[in-house]
């Protein structure tokens, strides 16, 4: 069996959170076992997709669900679904949209280029509204016209209150709303509440808060739109054929969702909080260092993810980037994140006991 070591790839302690380029999250043993079992037999992939979607919808409590090969894939397929519906002739024509409503009202508050490119790649034209820093419900509604195929909404950068303001206006105009909620789990209520507010399609990453396979995504929403997502995707002969989800990822994500729904969310948050409190306490007496626990605030829901924020005064003699570089060069290597003049430690991806290693190496780096 080949390992990372055989390739010269060095694993590290991930103190940055569920970031795609750092590997997302780590799967639980039950998820790995489900994937291993799925790899041992042949199945009809269309049948598996359909039954997995039905099972997920029932478990979660949403009208319909579909497993994509990642959240970015889920957004691209959602855009295709909003262009074509379940019309198979339109599905075959993509990315030719000359006789379809093909404009997507999208805010500029999330500048992930691949989201914009993905929508354009399936034939969508983008109507960008707002600024890099803010967008209002009025900005979004103003962007709607007779050629609007959908509204693209970025949960986290935009709030649930704003979604609730937009939803009635979109419904009145017959315009679906697709929501990018890739990293917005937990809280668990996001799996159902966003659809209840009025979203047609909501996309989550399978490999972040759900702790499923990194190459998986979860699309939930209204039945007609989820069906259109499915028809535009693998294994159908459609624009999403290359976005393949294997039998292993499907079964792995099913198990991951089952475990996510069963976990004690309050207990999990308390565990995360204890990890970052340990780190903050270890830095308390170091001159020129201010450390505190703050929650990752989402405007429309309770704070759900505590993090340690470390600020360095000039008297500390260190800069955040110097400390982060020293942590990464350590043994074991630790990858932390910088935002402005702060070092951020995210407990979501820490394994038990790793907070003690981080605290020790931070003290050494700051003394």
C-alpha cells in the first residue's frame, strides 16, 4: 500500500478549518467502511443515485436530494437545472441557451472565480450586483428581469434575513433561488431551514462539516429542480457527465449524513470550545499577545463555530506571518490561518489532543 510518505507528501495538523486545498475534513471510520463495502460490488448507478436521493430526503426532511461530486459541481448543476428544467431537449442543447432565460443575478460579495465560471460554462450570463463588501435585497431584486433564470445566493456572506426578504419577490416573478451553502454546516438546521425560507436549490459540501468524502456534495431542494439537477448530471449524457460521483462516494456521503444528523450538536460545540479555550489559556501570560475565543458569526443564525483569535502587539517582536511560518516548519507541522493582523485557530478539523500540541508550539513561537 502506498502512503503519503512514499510520495514525499507531509501531513500536518490542520488548525485552519475545512478548507478544500487542505483536504477538507477527515472522514469517520463508519464512512470509510461504507465506501470500502460499496467498492466490492457492481450496481446500477442510476438506481443507486435515485434511491440514495430518496433516502437522504427522508432522513433530512426536505422534498428532494441529490449527491454531486462536490459543492462547486452542485452549483454548476443547479445553474444547468435552472436553465433547462426537466426538458430533455434543452438539456441536450447546453451550453446553447439562445432560446432560454439565461441570466443569473449574482452578488459580488463572494468572488470565488470558479463559481462564476461554472455558471457561465453551462450557458449562463451573469448579472453582477452589489459590491465586493455588501449587497442589499433591493440590489438583487432590481437585477431581476424577463430573462432571469435564477438568483445565486451566498449563505454566510449573505444572511438568512436577506434570503427571507428576497424569496417572496423571486416567487412573485417565477424566479428560482439557488443557494451556495458549501461551508454552512453546522448548524444542522441549515439542511432544512434554507429550503423552508424559499430556496429552490441549496448546495452543501460533502467533505466539510458533514465529514463525508471530499469529492462529494449535497444538493437539496424542491423536487422539480432536484430532478433537473439529476438529469443534467452523471451518469446521464448531459453537460454534467464529467462530474462523476462513484458508488463509493454515494454510500460514504449517505453514512456521513446519517452520522451528522445523529450527533449531539451541543456536545460537539462544547468540545470545540474547550479546545480553543485551552489554546487561549496557554497564551494568557505572554506579553504583547492578546488571545480570545470568538464565534464564527453568521448574521441569521446562532453563532456555531468558536475559534481562537490571536493578536500580536508590536512589543511581541513577532508578526502573525512569522508565527504561522514557524508553526508550519515545526514537528509536527501545524497549518494555521491569518486574517488581517490576527492568527486564527479553527477547532473544526482538530483531532483530540492536537490543541495541546498547538498551544505548546504557539508558546514556543511567541516567547
